[in-house]
C-alpha cells in the first residue's frame, strides 16, 4: 500500500514539472516566433503550478502572479499583429 502512495506522489511531481517545462518552452518559442497562441498556452500551463504556490506563507505567494507575464505578452503580440 505504501508503494502505491509513493507512485502517486511521483506522478504529481512529474506533472507539476512537466507543466512548468512546457510553459517555459512555449514562452521562449512564442517570443521567438512572435505567436500569441504559444504565449497564451504558456500562461495556461503555468496556472496550476502557480496556484499551488498561492497557499504558501512566505514570498513564494508572489509566484501566483507569474502567469500574468505570458498572458500580457500574448495580448500585446496579438494587438500589434492586428494593427
């Protein structure tokens, strides 16, 4: 029974870090190619990990604001492409 709990913990950690990795890769790719869709998906992928840090009692609470960066970049990129 104890092994199954550890396996579940590993899956949660793997998904957590995969979301962060995908978000960073999409952020870099979105900035490089100037595509707002990649930036938007990057912000969406960062939402769940950042909400985890929202329950912290110290300065980690600031990480909740991290998805605002790709969302703002996506908005600005789409706005400049339409003009």
